C-alpha cells in the first residue's frame, strides 16, 4: 500500500507545484532605447520569484490583451500617426510569441486594447477615437471594422483641447462597452449589438467633473459597482451599475487636501474577492491608495503608501492574491509588494524585476 501511495503523492505535489506558476507578460515603451518590446516571465505565486522566458521585439507595446483561449496576444503599437495594433500567437509553455498580423489602429497613439471574443476593441488616445476589429481562428485581423470618432473638448487648455479616449471596457454583463474620454471629461456607453458583428451604437453619455480627466474604470466582481479614476485630480468616482446605466454614488480623494504637487492618477483595480480597491498616482505622488469596499459599493480610505519607484503606470494583483506588482515607467522596474488579504495592506517584498520602461502587466497560464 505504501508503495502505491508514494508515487501518487509525488504526482500530486508536482501538479500543485505546476499550478503555482503563471506567465507574467509585460508591455513596455521601446522609444527610450532601453527596452525591446514584450517580455514574458515565469512567475511563481508562492514566492513571487520570476525568470525571463522570452523577449519579442515590437514598437511601443504599451498595452496588451490576451484571447480567452490564451492562444493569442494582442498589442497596441503606440507610435503617433504611424500607430498600429499587432497580433501574436502565444505558446504558454515556452512563453514565445510569434508575430501574426498588424493593422492601422485607426487613430493616433492607441493606449488600451481589450477583447470580446474575436472582437478586438482599441482606445486611440491622441486620435480621440475607438475602433473595433475582428480576428479569424488563426488570430489574424479580418477586414470588417468600426471606428467611432469623438470630437469634443473640455476646460484644460493644454490637455483637453480635443477628445482623448483612454480606455474601452466591456461591461460584466457583456452587453455594453464603456469608453472613458479624458479630453472631453465624459464617459460614453455603447450598446453592443447581438449580431455577429456586434456593432456599437451610442446609448448614453455621462459628464464628469470639468477638468478631472477620466482615465480608467474598474468593476467589482459581481458587476454591481464601478470605480472611475480621474487622472488630473486623483479622485475616484463610485457608480452603481445595472443594464447599461451608471449612477454616481460617491466621490473620494486619493491624496491629502493639502497635497501640493502634480497628482497624475494612473491605474485602478478591485481585488478578486471584491473587498478592496487600489489606485495609483504618478507625478509628484508616486503612491498607491487602498480603500475598503462596503456592501453598498461606497469606499472607505485605509492608507496611502509609496510605490517605491517613479511613474507607477500600471499595476496588477497576482492570481493568488498574495502579491501586488507595480510597473514603474521612469525607474525601469516592477516592484512587488506582499499583500495582506485580510487588511488589504501592502508590505515591500524586496523583490524587483528590472525591465526598461514597463507600462503594462498581464498574468496568464
């Protein structure tokens, strides 16, 4: 009996060990000359240790998305009027990416990309547009596309002279697309048609506080609440969500009232258990703020800590929930924090990933 149990226990322990490892995929800016493109690391959720698996050369892959079946990775190539989007096949075992296709992004400087099945949705920042593309079963782009151009502006005389779409996000019920426009201080809600093409039609527009610069929106896991991070003011707006409608519940600051400096709000995420929310600020703050989420969706401030680097552009909670990783655009590193699941508080793990100009973090098996 013992002889039978030993091999079984060994196999079980091997399977557990394998389950602890994920691919950490990092998008970067290459125009500084210190990065080549997309980096894939083997990431251990128990130790937060990483090992480089592959490097893929491509221009300014500042935001990434992965297909539902994990076979393809889609990237923006943020390059002014020459901007494109690219598709790659992805080998999750080796971490290798193989280039498949490239298309004009239909607007300058795409800064966000996401998927809805084989529908690829892109936010063009400088171009002030959002575009939808479609892919075939090989991951290559098909000819049909849809481009929706925003044309407004707002009160900031430097950064809001035209529309700047910053994020496109499919709602949890998969029936609507939300686009945040930093240049217009507006949120656009588009209905996704039930047709094969899933065309977008405008449902409603929500105005935010003038000069606030709406940037990124994050939903709770149950889909009942959404939180909007404003780049210029560092505030977070809490909304309830139902059937394509957002209703404002609260607005809360992420920096002290007497804070004197540039805030430059960046990224925002809700924890997988729906209990906490984090938001990062760049500028002179370089901080991450923690909030508790009540049953009614409202936020209660817990603490703000330094991200231990400069330019915390994007951050991600690892699949275990035990670590939080922050990508620093200007200090060329990813700082890994140990995360207390009970309190939400962060402690420096001492672990770093040295990589040039990291701006996007993505986990995948």
